[in-house]
C-alpha cells in the first residue's frame, strides 16, 4: 500500500498554536484595548486587493512591490495580490466610502495577516501579522507624537525594551530639491557603489541611504542629510515633534538614513527597534503620509499611522505575572457531578474554569488541575453535597478551606 506524502505548510508560513496562540490573542486583546482608549475603532479590510493599489501607494520601485508580492491573475482576469501591508487597503476603504469628501477625523486600528515573498529567516516570514493604526484628517504634528506615545505605551505594557529612531522625509517642496542634490552627490562616485545602489540612483535615490552593504555605508558618510535640508514648515514640525517627545520623556535617536521601505511617507518617519531579536530588529514602523489619499484618487487628506510586526514582538513578550486565577472543578462521587457542573458554570461568569466530567479521587484531580494550568481547585464529594459546601484549595498559596457555594 502506498503511503501518502504528508503535506507541510509553505516555506515562511506557520501555524499559530499552543503557547504562541495564547500570547497572540493576549497581545491583540490588550493592544486593542489601548487603541480604543486612544479613540480608535476596529476596521477589517480584504486580504486580496487589486495589484495597482500597492503599485500606486507602496511604490513601483520599492522591493515590496518589485520583488515580494504574491501576485496572480484570478479567474475573472483581474490582476490581484495578497496584501503586503495594511495601510493601502485602509486608505482605499476611506476613499471608497467617500470619507475624504465628508472631511472630519477618522481613527482606525486593525490586525491581520500580510504577505511578502522574502527570503525567510529568524523574524522574517512570508506570512506574518501586523497590528496597525491609521489616522485621517489631522495634519498637526501633535498627532504624530500621540501615536508614537501610544505605540510606546503598547510596548511598555508588554515590557518590551526598545529604541525609537526618528527622521523627517520632508514634503513635496523640500524633498525633490534634496533628492536632486543627493543624486548629484551619489553620481560622483557611483562606480564604487553596489549594483542595487546604482539601480536605485535611477529609480528611488533616497533608498540608497538605506543600503546594508558596508562599503556603500562608508561611502555614504558625507552624503547630504535630509534633516539639514528641510523647508521651514517641515523643520518647524520636526523640531516641535522632538520638543513634545522630550516633554513627555520619550527617548529617541535621530537617524537621517531612516527612509523606510515604502514610498508613501512624507515628514515624520519612525521605527521602534530592539537589539534582542537578531538582525531583523524593527518591531514597528510608521510615519506620516499626507499625499497618499490623493495618490489613490481621493481628496487631499493628511494621514499618519504605524504597524507592529506581531511575530517579532511576540518573541519579546512575557505574559504579565499577575495573571488571573484559573479554576478547576471536580466531583469526588457520581452523585456530586451535577452540582460540580453547576458550580463550574457559575464560576465561568468571572474566571476561566475547567470541569472534569469523571468522578475521581483527590490526587487524580490535583494532577489534572496542574496539567490544565489551574491554580484553584474546587472539589465536591457526598459530604459537601449534603451541606451545600465546597472544598477549595489554592495551589499557589497551599491554603485550603471549606466554603459555602455562594461564597465562591
Ligand atoms: P513596515 O515597516 O513595512 O511598515 O512593517 C511594519 C512591521 O511589520 C515591521 O516593523 C516588522 O516588525 C513587521 N514585518 C515586516 N515584514 C515582515 C516579515 N517579512 N516578517 C515578519 N515581520 C515583518 C508597514 O507595513 C506600514 N504599513 C506601517 C504604517 C502604517 N505606516 C503608516 N501606517
């Protein structure tokens, strides 16, 4: 008899189960709670979108669109792709629902899978998950500071050590002048730069600053810096942002080579990095995208947002020690079983509670309770049934007592 080959998940894609799924839901629930406190509402957009959405937003010259898209023609001859990031879909929805015409402010948060056909390695997957937020209709740099502080609050909640790197990418006034100067500078020694840099000088020169090649980085030391070439308005905003962060005791480093891998940013750009997760050190990134709504056919609307890479962050999350009590309810006799089920259902209204359907002795119940991670064991035997009492033991403190059912 031939044995069928066992099918594995695709390279760079994995299940989220067991301990990791506990952490995953714990993260999403608590990050969502923080986002709601900051006035964000949940949005869910499709995973599959028209390919042109990402070409026009993330940018045709970016690696994400150029090399990493899961793109195909569907049965209706539509050119579609699995979303590589969340911002473009949210902007598409904002415009499609005519919210750009309505004016006003919109704040959304989302979480879900993203797909990039990258070379998988530690912290770099082909299917990964992001938790992101997007704000529309606020041009004030106070909002940039606000979302940076919110992101910091999320990282602090999960006790994740991090560094904030900050840059300004200028606007439609100052960026083109800077880009031209940069190209002039780079062209003077382009033979010494790597092949990728030479391609980028033509397609997207500021991405040259981001080259990981050590030789290129040395050559780039004297390149003009965007932070010294901002127009008055961008400079004022950048200074104001630093001032607000200083006032709120948020540490940051200025990194004028931080250009981000997506083309839609203007003004503020930032990343949160950790040196505890290896070479893929960015846990979150974001910035302002005041022209993106317009690029996608909407009425000019300012926007700013960020996204956290959930898998990268989970490598660093420890569930808070003071987690809630978990109950285990068991019967010591067949007769006590109905009462045990009733008690477990009552307890479930406030706590996570396991019920064991087979009547067993003390020792067996304690073994099962431990296996299930419960710290409070509630047992009912014939004596307890007659007196409407419960035997309760707290495994963590070793305290044991008999209490009335109503007292539980
Ligand atoms: P991004 O920097 O491309 O930004 O991605 C955000 C985060 O997703 C990264 O910092 C990283 O933690 C995680 N990430 C990216 N690629 C992978 C991968 N292959 N495997 C695992 N994790 C990954 C954006 O996507 C923007 N949409 C963020 C944004 C929202 N900007 C404004 N609003």
